């Protein structure tokens, strides 16, 4: 098998500048996304219903439907 010389890669200052610009742009986008999420979550926190804790969960409806006798354990069984 023949060997060849390794390919020489030359990095110019323009390449470095493009890479730095790309990293800076990505950092700005991430910062803006985090800021947007922060504002969005802040808005969601201000719209909390104070009576929400008193509302039954979806799974609790099955328990609410039971009669008084079923709740205290004196059911008629045939």
C-alpha cells in the first residue's frame, strides 16, 4: 500500500473570525431563548388560580361518585 503525504490544512484569520461569529450568534440565541422562557414562566406564575388546590384531580372523580355507605364500608352484598 502506498503512503501519501498528509493533507495540510491552513486556517486563516477569516476562518477564525467566522467561527467566533458563529459561536457568538449561538450564544445570543440561547440567551434570548432563556430570557423568553423566563418571561413566559413569570407570566404563567402570575395567572395561577388560588382555588386550584381545592379542585379535585381527574382521578379523584371515581372516589367522589361513591355513596356514603360505600365510603364507610356498610355496602349491601348479595
